[in-house]
C-alpha cells in the first residue's frame, strides 16, 4: 500500500515537473481569483460527498475525469454513482493549507490537507489526507479532471 502511494506521488511530481516550464505568468490577482474559485469548488465537492449529492459531481467532473484512491482508479460514471450511494457516511470534514499551481491558462493543480471523520463500506477512512485536484477550463468553465488523496503519515 505504501509503495502504491509513493508511486502515485512520484507520478504527480513527474507530471508537475514536465509542465513546470509551461507555467503561465499571470498576474497575482488573476491567480488569486482562480484559487479562490477552485477552493470553493473543492469545499462544495466535500459537502456534496457528505450529503450524497451525485448530481453535483455530474457537473463538477469533466467527462474524462479520474480519481485515484486506495480502491484504485475510478471514472466519472463510477464516481457519480458512488457519491450518490449510501456506502459512505461523512460525519465531519475540514480543509486547510490550500495551494495552487497554474500549469497554463486553462490548467490548475490544487493541493490541500483534509481532515475527515468518515467511513466507507464500514471501514474508517484515514483521519487526515493530502489531496490533489487538477482542474481544466473547458468552454469557459473550470471542471475537475483528476483527484487523488494520500493518507497523512
């Protein structure tokens, strides 16, 4: 399990380094506005997970979105179905330490630490995770294209 998490982090770092040379030089104010918008979307996603609002994820996720977790890789259809199902119970959550990297004008990576009191399929989820979401701007709208979580050690 630890090797799998290390591999996922390595892949994310590799992707970030490949794109780093293409990062845009947008104004600080423009980046702050995007970061605020994406933080809000992440918080709405966690609330939608808590309330089992699969419809929210139908609009949040791009058609080619994937999520990587301890259970493997899931596509949009699976994510929407799982969110709406009763398999997870989220009692509480909080998020902090948001950071964002603009890869180009239409791609942003958001990272943060999330704390949760939740169970899925009767299993207690890690109390704290480092989360990474990649957003892409399509048709003038930011949509989530990728999400991954790694338990805090």
